[in-house]
C-alpha cells in the first residue's frame, strides 16, 4: 500500500513538516510495511519555503536585507539546487509582522528587502523563482523591489528618488535600462490567491491598506498613486495593468512583477504541487492524507488541501482530511474530492493547551483512522 501524506501547517501549533511526521508515526503503528511519501505543502504563504525545502531536500539561505522600514533584518529563502529554483516568501523581508503595530504606515514602508532576496537568489544562478507574496506590510506597487533590482525612479523635476519609504506618489518617470539582466533568464511564478485588482474599491489600497495601517486619507492617496504608476507601466509596456486579476495582491507587487519582470500570477497550491512533482507521485498511490489547523466551507475555495484533493480525485484516489477544527460548511469538501474528514481533538480544552498538544493529537487521530482502515480491509477479506 502506498500512502501520500501531504498536510499544510496547523497554524500556531506545528509546521507542515512536523504534521507529516505525526501522521506517519500514527499510521506506521498500524501499517508498518506500507510505502509512505511525505509531501508537506503550503499555498504560497507562510511555510512555503519550509515545505519545499523539506520535500525537495533543499537548503535555506540567510541574507541580511532591509525590512519594510529600511532597518536591517536577517531573512531566509529556500534554494532547491537540483532544479535551480529559489523559493522566496515576501513576508521574510517585507512582512507585516516585521513592523511594530504602532509603526505600521504604508506611506513609510516599502518592498526593497524583497528585491534584495531576489537579487541574492539570482547570484546563486537560479533559473526559476517561486515568490509567495502573503503577509506583506507594503502598498508601494513593488517599487522598492524594483529599485533593488536596478530600476530607477524620478520625480517631476527629473530628480532621482531614494530608496527609503514609499516613493510611489512622487514617481513621474521610470528608467528600466539598468534592470538586472539576469532576470531575463529567470522565470518568476507569483503565488497569488486573491483576485483583487490594483486600483478601485476592491483594489490594493482600499481592501488591504487598513490592515497595514492606512487611514482613509492614506487610502485615497495610495490608490491615486497606484493608478498613476499603472499609467507609467502602460506607457512602458503597452498594457493596462489596473484591473489585472490578482494585481492588487501584496500592495501591487504582483503588477510590478507581471509588467517588468515577466512573472506570472498563479494559484499558490498549484505552484507548490508543480514544484513537488505531486502528480507524478500519485502514480500507484492508494491513499492521500491531507490536513490543516481548521477546515470549513471556505477551505473548498481553493486552499492547499483542496488543491491536492482535486488532483487526487482526478486519479480516483481517496483522500482523508485531518483537522483541528471542523467549521460550518465542512460538507462542501466532499464535493471537491475529499472522502472523509476527521477532527484530531480528543476533548474540549483551552486553546493554548490544544495548540501545544497538536502533534500528539494528530498522531493519535492518524492511528485511529489507520485502525478503521485496517478493519475495513479485514471485513473485505472476509467477504
């Protein structure tokens, strides 16, 4: 029997890798001779580097970069040497969690550090970059990132703009002549799981600005600046990116990458599954086990577990889901390829206790599920 174990992280409790180890320990107590393939996953956000480094035997590279406020911080990215691929999480360099609550202000933050991570990865000779853009602190249109990669920005007086703060509202001219030439030999896939456009009522500033510290006045100014920036990009490329689906992700960095770096916006879990060569692993597989901390009707909207379940269903492979919390609308998962859903919680307990016992509870739940499967095998043999 071949079993693929592919959980996402159980947020605040355990990483995807630890979750996978817990599940295999539970199953091995019942099926010690089975073939197990561990493929911990993520959807392009937090945990993507860890998941791909673990599954593809890569390594982490640490780099000193600028945080959203321009202060030095140590960030890391994943390097999958055999495929010449770098896995970068924007949050490592330009994440909201790097900015104290009282200092969150998207008029002052930029994405320069993310550009530094990309530049360092290029120095390692990578030919592909997988960029997860969740959790950003910025609404700078990706301008800071572009500056770190050689793009120059000028104000209306043709004065070169600096690299500190958010210079987006001051941009009048863009010079791309000195953009890093190594980018032309590197494919960039952006893990983007929102559909918001760059500007407007559903745009980057209006929808995501408040969580990054934007006031109503800032939102108006930032939206206007993003609109002007899109105009500059249109002059350079001939394409209007204002309403590109997903272009509003991460403060508009998705548009900057699509317009000037040749990047593509894709579903996060699809990028990760491709990098893991997930479909190839499904050959001759009897069972797939997925999981994450909480599942409900929203999970069916395309989160990591459902991306896997849909692919497994395509190959008519049963899927068992293990989760800490089963929320409203959980039955929707059965329409997406999930065969059975089980909570790992053995009893009601305070949240801090539940989070601490996550790995133990997950292993025990996996053990119990394996026992039930074993009973089914015995009953089938009797008949």
